[in-house]
C-alpha cells in the first residue's frame, strides 16, 4: 500500500509543519513514537525502562550516524536499509529503501517499500 506524506498547517500557536502519514486512500496511519517503542520493549523484556531508553537512544544514534555517512544497514529482523537520495536543507530529507521479508515467512521473496525519513 502506497503512503502519501501530507503537511498539517494547523496548531495552537499558528501554522506548523507537522508531518502526518496517510495511505493512498487518504486514511491516517498510526504514528509510533519513541515512547511507544520503549513501552513495547519494556513489556517484552525484564530490563528497566531507564536502561532500555539508554539502549534505544544509542542504537538510534548509531543508525543516524551510519545514514549520515551514506552506509547501508543490514539490521535483522528489520531488514536492509539503503539510502536512495539525500536532499540537504534546514532539515535534511533522506529517501530510504527498506527491503525485508514478509512477516512470518522465512523463504518468501523480500518485499520492498520506500519511505522518506526526516532527520534534524
């Protein structure tokens, strides 16, 4: 399913550039934030939330550094992430290609999905 990125220009303090994702039909998609990931990790692990936060922050920082350097990432079970193009500006926009196997199948061919990631 193709995703479209739209800009929401409303906010309590005036116009904002919040990015909201929607599918091709225009239905909004759920946005998963860092806290949501920490909650899920805490539910699946015996580690303390503070320790998980440190680990997650370090992992995200290393992923960001690798993308800044133009490196491909092979991160099972997520998949392979490749930088397709980069558009520098006040906020750098990177177009990434994520290649991964469908959930629950070990021998099925990999699917490809394109997404845009914004890095400050």
